[in-house]
C-alpha cells in the first residue's frame, strides 16, 4: 500500500493545498462560491468521495477552512484536500477539492478513480488533472498522458518542464504533466509544491475571467438600452406629440440615462477586475521564471486567451454604452428644444388672444 502523502501543516498562515512527494497524480476541481453554499459544497464533496468508493472515518469540517485526510479506496490510499478558504489568489472566488495519489512508479496506470460528469452534480467551473514525474520524460511520453494538442514551457530557469493541453470546454478536464530536467532529487520540494500551487492559481484566475466573460456575453442589457434609445429618438421626432406624451418621454429618457449610468459603472468595475486578475496571472508567470521551450508552441499564450477575450468583450460593451449615451444626450436635447418650442407656440396663442392694452 502506498504511503500517505506528506502534506504541510495546514495552519492559518500556511494553507497551500498541494503535496510535494513525487511522483504524483492528482485531480483538482474548483466550484464558484457565488453558485453554492459552504454546507452545500461540503455535502457535495462527501457525496463525490462516496461515489468514488472512498472511505474516510472521523472527518469533520466544522469551523475549519481547510482539511486534508487520507481516504481508502480499492486497496489504495488517496489524499483528499477540501478547501473552503485558503491562501490562494482565487480563494475568494472558488471552493477547491483535490484528490492526490503518490505513485510508487510513475506511469499511465490508473492511479485515480474515475468520476463521471453526471456524478459532479454541482458542475465544477474548472477541473484539471496533473501528473508530476520524478524522472525526466520524453515529449512522446507526455503526449500519451494528456489528450489534445500539447503546449509547453520551461520553469525555474529550465529545471522543470510543464506540458499542457489547456482543455477547459464543455466540462473537460485540462491536463498537465510536469517533468524535471534531471532526476527530481535535484528539485527542491518547495518548488514542487510551488509549481502545483501556481498551476491551481492560474487555472482558477482564468476560470473566474471565463465566468465573467460568459455573464457579460449572455447579457442583453446594452442591446436593450440601445434599442430603447432608438425608440425614444423616433418618438421624439414625430411631428404631432400629444401634450401628455411629453412627460412620459422625459421620464423614459431619464430612466434610460439612469440605467445607462449604472451599467457603465458596472462594466468599468468588471474591466478593472479583469485587468487585476490578468496582472496576478502575469505575476505568477514571473515567479515561475518561465521561458519558451524550443520546438514547441508555448502554453502561456493559450492560457492568456480568456483574459484577452474578456478585455476585448468589455471594451466592445463599453463602446456600445458610449454610443447609447450619446443617443440619450441627443434625445434629451431634442426633447428640451421641442418642449421650449411648444411653450413658445402656446404663449403666442395666449398673447394673441389677450385684449389690447388700449381697449
């Protein structure tokens, strides 16, 4: 039976979840805190472990932010880490569940139990599988471990190779393989943990941007406001506007301007958040001391795509709001001018109907 993973002390000031005893095989799931409660997530984790055939007695998460324990399943020992709040950069956004296993010999042999997508009832916002070898690997060996097109980076000034497929669509798990340039005895355990910790942070940060992107993409508020502005423009240009219609047009225009201001402020905050998340993402890359791998497409540009798409979409939405704002300003000016003109006509009629002063 494999020895349990040697995790660090889960203290308040040291709550990095990743293990450091190689070789490793693990899977991590991230669940948005916005979509599930603390108790709901805990219950979901225990249900998942039960469906995976794992047994762990005496586990309690009462008044704990992070818990790590060994679970038995099919004659093997797995290390399970459940995080409700930890020191990761994305802990404010996600709960984390990680299942890890130390392999006596690194290889493709199934070391983690399989979980069907249907069993993941909460539907993880992201998940990934990571292999961490203790010996150098050839690229073809890495290619067999992860599906899809493979990308790569060198970390820690070439001490470590990172390969990844970056699949994050339709519930698919991204796959990564980490391999030392030389035997892992030369690789400090702190760097093993830091590499896995950084990978989780990067996946979580980009997953948060993808959540924001999807919400903004699905929103029809900008289109609705623009359509409303065009409707008001058409009505304000009508030759015959009943007196009682003026108040309604003015009220509708004012309401549209208020909604426009609120949405513009919201989009500005989202732009700032995406920018800040991108800065954090780049800072992680800097800490990893990464550079491109000769003869292989780099992984970082692929992982940056959600940030670029998110910023681009928010810029498009901001431009639509600016156009709508100009339309609303024109409408208000037109309404003001037409109301003044109407008042002049009414006053002229009143004056015309008054008797002369000499009469």
